[in-house]
C-alpha cells in the first residue's frame, strides 16, 4: 500500500489488523491457519514451504501453548513437553534437538523433522557516540528491518520493528516514506530480540525493557505482535514482565480495543502529536478515519491494571503543534485518562519539512504540564548520529 491519505484505507488497515488476530491461535488447526493465512492486500512473510523446507514449522512462531498442541496432536506426547523444549531453546540457547537429552530419541528425531530454527542475519551494526547501537537485520526473503539498543543512564531499552516499512503515512516520519511492505511474523520479531541479545554478550550488557517503536505500526500487525509478546512474556522463554514492554500505536482505534482484549497486559503508548483534528489530519492521515475524540474514548475504555498509565507521545513540531493554545488544550483532552506525557523533540529528517521547536518551548511545555498535574518527561533522542532515533528508521535491502 502507498502512503495513502484516505480515511477508508485506514479503516481497511484496522479491519485487516483485527481479522488477523481473530484467527484461532491454539491447536493444530490454528497452526495450519497461521501458516496458510494470507490477509487481503498483505504480503506475508515467506512460508517455510517456499524455502524448500517442506511442511516444517518455524519454531519461533509458536507460543508454548501452540507447541504443546502440535506435540499432543501430531506426536501423541503430553503437551507439558513443550515446557522442556522451550527451556532448551530459550533458556539454554540450544536449537539442535539431538542435544535435548531429556527427550526420547524418537521424539527428538520427529521434532527435527517437523521444526526449523531460522535466524536474522546481522547485515550491519552501528554504534553511536552515546553508546546506542543500531542493527540492520536481514530476513529470509532479503527484506531488512532495524532494531536499536538504546543506551539510557541506568538501563538499556531494545526497540524492535513490527513491519517492513509502514502504511500509516505520518508526514514527519522517515519510515513512512517506505510505504507498507509487509508484516513481520512473530518469529521475525523474536529473531530481532535473539540477534541483539547474542551481540550484547560482546558488550557485557543486556536490555531491561522492550519498546515496539521501530519500523511499522504494531497494531496493524496484531497477529505477529501479539504472538511475539506471548513468547517474550513466557516465563519459560524470555520471561519479561509485561510492565517492561511497551507497544506504541499511531491510533488504530479498533485494533486498540482488540489489543486490550488479547490480555497480553503490556504497556500502551499512543502517538497523539496534536490537539486538534485539523492539525492531526494534516500530519497523521490515520486521524481522518479515527479522529481524536474516538481515539481518546478508546483510551478511556482500555483495560489498565492498577497503577498503570498510558503513555501519550507528543512529537514536538515547530510551528505546527506547539502553540500556547495547544499547551492549554492538551491537559483538557487527557482528563480522565490515566496517563503520562512523553514530549519528543522532533528528530530532523532532511527533506520532510519539519523542525524541532526551541529549547525554551520544550522546557516550557515540560514545566507547564507538570504544574498541571501531569507526569511529563522530555524524551531526548539517542543515537542521532547513526539515525537510530524515533522516526529515523528506514531501510531497503541493498542499502546500509
Ligand atoms: N508506529 C508507531 C510506533 C513507531 S514510531 C507509532 O507511530 O506510534 C515511534 C514514535 O516515534 C511515535 O511516537 C512517532 O510519533 C515518533 N516519531 C516518528 N517520527 C519522528 C521524528 N522524526 N522525530 C521524533 N519522533 C518521531
Ligand atoms: Fe508508521 Fe509510526 Fe512512522 Fe506513523 S510514526 S509512519 S505509524 S512508524
């Protein structure tokens, strides 16, 4: 899909997202469905069969429950064996079934016939002067995505991509210039995490948080994203607390509802970026399908656990969304939504025609919002010298 500005295109995107998740996710039937499903107008990742792997399943696409269903239905072994296999793969890093010695030799042989373990190949790694690392990762079909290990004072945050390109067409974002290429599978998201973790050994660090703020609109790809989240939060896999993971959306309202219903329980961030529909329509075409009032209503209904807050992201664009009226309106819009505000000074993307407001304006917004009872923080970008900051990710295979 092109960078469409039409509202109906976004209704279609929202429908695709919601129907993507609606596919059953447990049991053998469902795994067939996952493998074979092709959503309308969506280029899907290559199937294993396309790669001469016969009917093999990509191990990293399966939640523990789904793996248990394959074991029970195909091999007649109790589904709790999935726990042992997850332990080998995710805790011990073993992807050779013949080494999983607490399984019978027969089962090991059957597993080797049925599953394969694909990798994301690291095409390049750039290191910023601030310690942030950007990875260009190549997928099986040659498409590339970026993942960023963001250095913060007391921790590291891993930023992953959810799509190749993005179809939402936000005017200030470089990923938008690629248009929508395709969704990433759960496996391709898990593989980004594995690739970055494998390299982290070279730096003696690891990440404490994951944000879905790389390339793509995560809630356009509910199936891949929710599948990956189930694996990331599984105690037998990455064992990440849901509070350590944040998914950021541009505001696909029906998908926000579905995401809440999925029960994954991770943090939600929403890119509001304007206080009027007139301005938001101009910079974020998704607003034409789902205007601010509908978006905020969806946030008011979003199931939040105790003491949890929705993060409201506000990219500060000089002369566009940073007037005194905007600053007065914002607290009113957020009334009744348990939220905190992230002010994001615009990271320059040459040629897109936007710039960040002055330091004075940024500091004033920060101060005034806090005075009005909001927990507002300024999110200064990391990795700007390597174009690893928010909205600066855009890659095609062949370039690096
Ligand atoms: N697609 C999702 C997540 C990826 S973008 C979303 O839009 O929320 C992550 C964040 O970067 C969003 O808040 C987006 O508004 C912001 N962003 C995009 N381009 C930017 C830029 N050039 N400078 C600063 N923030 C930007
Ligand atoms: Fe897509 Fe987010 Fe960029 Fe908008 S800001 S084009 S939704 S990645």
